[in-house]
């Protein structure tokens, strides 16, 4: 008895480019970030910045009381000048053999010590002027004129956000895909519908034995300052592109944990087991079981059995967009 013919829609298996996409989450960090502090306890005499200012490297942010430091510099420099005069006279006396070499060495050592004290006094004076260490944007001002600041107390923050560093973790199973220069796309819930493009700049030298993951760092240009340090971001990492066999997801027939497709040979459908790999929207990678050029069923599989006779058609082309 002749079997009924089943109408199906078929397509050819083709090799196409597919890249591995890795999804992760990370936290945005400034390219450079510091808490601006004082080295010593002192009184604030001037604040030279406004909150949120963009400042250049070396720009004065805060001035502290310098009266005592200036007096110490004057004293140290006077002592150093006296030592230099004594040393110059001593060299003349040594040339006239009126001074021993040991006495000259002692006077020279005193001069060097006094020069060091003068340099230290000048350094303490320079510490009364707090400057920006790099180009960046200041945060909230946490001091006022006349207030006492202590060593380590935060005066303000300074962040260079022209480039954002984004650290995220990737499972060890994807380690073979990782390399510097890979492109990434990141998004923040605080900036919806705005993707940010960047690239991988570094990969940690160690894999965490607890999580079996590796930390990856990417850098994202942030010229308009839209991204802020501390933002939670989702990351899509694009792996290397490779040619692979892709079939429509509708062609896969799952059964008891296995995957099958129907391959058309002449006008007969043959069920064939396949091994699937990566997926993307509407498509599945075929690792084994098919070859390029095979014709498979994409619509009508529910009515097929191994050996069914078929009447096939190809998927309809997209309708042209009317102008």
C-alpha cells in the first residue's frame, strides 16, 4: 500500500559565519580615581575648585595655612647659606694647608645635611598646596575655609572618566576564546537603549579556583562622560568568527534528550540524528550529522516518519517593502 505524500517546506544546509557570544556583568570603574587628601593636619585657607569641575593635571585644588612652613624654609635656607659660606672659606684654608682634610670633610658633611633640611622644608611648604594629580572631574567638596583637615581625610574625589574600565568574569570553559582586542558591547539600565562599544585590554593571569572563572578587563571610550564609575553594566563579548553549519531552529526534532532532523533524499524523508552546538535567535549550529548542501525539512516535521514520501517546497522569500 502506497504511503500518503506529506507536504513539507525544505531548505538547504549552508555554511555561514558564527561568532561565540558571551554574556557577563561588570561594574564600571574610572580610568584613574583618587581621594584627594592632605599629608598633615592643617587649616584650609583657600578652595580653588567647584564641585564637578573638570581640572587639569597640576591645577591647584586647595591651599592650606603655610605661615609655619614658610618660616621653616627661611630658617633652613639661612642655615644652608651660612654652611655654604663656611665651606667656601674652608676650601681656601685647605688650599693654604691651614685646614686638615678631615676638618674639610666634616664641614662639607654639615653643608650637605643643611641642604637636605632646606629641601625637606621646601617639600613641607609645597604640601600646603594640594594639586590635581591628573586631568579629571572633581566630586563633592568636603572641606570649608577655616576647617582643620587631618592626614588621610578626604577633601574631594578626582576621577578621570575619559575612558571607563569594565571588569567582568568569564567562565573557564570560554578561556580559549579570550584575547586582547576582542570587541565588547556594554549597556547600563541607567542609560537604556544606548549601547557602548569597547574592547578587551587585559585578561587576569589567574583563574579563580572557587568560581572557575577568569576576570577580564575591557576599556570603553567615554568622551561625553555619560558613563559614571560604579555603574552596573551588562556585557556582550564577541568571540572569534568561524564558518559553521547553521539550520533553522524549527528543523530540530527533539526526542528523549537527542536531536534529529529529516533529510530529503529524492522524495523520501530520512530521519537523521544530529549533534547541536551554539544557538542564536532562530538558528542552531550543527556540529555533526549534516553536511553542506543537504536538504532538510523546516516545516511539516510533525507529520513525518522515517521513510515518508514528501512533496516539498522552499521557504517563501520576504515580500518586497513597498515604497
